[in-house]
């Protein structure tokens, strides 16, 4: 491509409309490699900061499609805008943000990691901001902690709740204050604090 060539992108609203038109007619098989590749490619045409998740509907429930800003508050409005434009697609429930997932865990080489394996401490910062710190098992490599922490938090509390807190950097569970509770023990309380302040 010539360095003097300007590449024009279609307006965002038009790209969103095209995405949903494609999705409504795609007949995606949830969990297939083809669906994963297509959904990622299509969603990234809107913005590469957006991610998605799907879940197969059980007992007659529709499949679930989540559109997420992947924990980045600056892109939350974009994710909301994309989902707000979604048509009714037969067999699908379309939501913004990662939703709480009962029994969620992550399979790691060292074993499963779930909310019962992590401790959490709630803080109020000097400026009044609600914050928390997640303490993860000591065998989790430090370079993976923040990504895994966000996945655990998003699937335990729901991403919308997590984005309302300031999430402090994670630490090993051995550094958790004495008497700290697990994320699974604190999840209902953490959600209620956010809901009371809305």
C-alpha cells in the first residue's frame, strides 16, 4: 500500500448494523472453532478492545452471547452501544458485560482455580472510591495474576459490578490479612454494596 493512501473506515453505527445483520443470519454453532474465528473477526471490525463469550442454552433456554469491554472502563459505553443495537435473534440472549457464572473455575496446569481459592479485601480509598484487592494462590505466576483475577471476578460478581470498583493489584494469598474471606464468601456482599450506592 502506498504510504500516501488514506484508509477510510465505515462509520461505527454502520459497522454495528452490519455486525448484527451478519450475526442474525450466521447460524453459529456455539463453541465451534469456526464460530470462534468468525465472531472474533467480525467483532474486531467494530473495535479490537471488545471481546465476547458464549454459553450454550440448556433446558430450552436460549444461547447466551456476552459482549464485553474486557474490564476496561473506557470501552464500557462502546460495549453498551453495540448491545443496545442488537436485534432479537431467535435462540439467543444478547447481553453486555460478562455475567456471573455459577460454579465458574479456570483449569490451570496446577489444577482448578475458582472463587473459593482466592481471598478478597474491601477498601475505601481516601477519595471515597470503593476498591478491593484479590489475593490469589501462591502458585499463580505473577504475570498471569491480573488477567486471571479479572476473569474470576467477572464470572463471580459480573463484569458490570467489577467495573464499579477500583481493583488494586493482586497479591499472593499468603499476604492476605488475617481473617480475610474468600471471594465466594464475599460475592453477595460486594454486589450489594454497589447496588446500595446506585
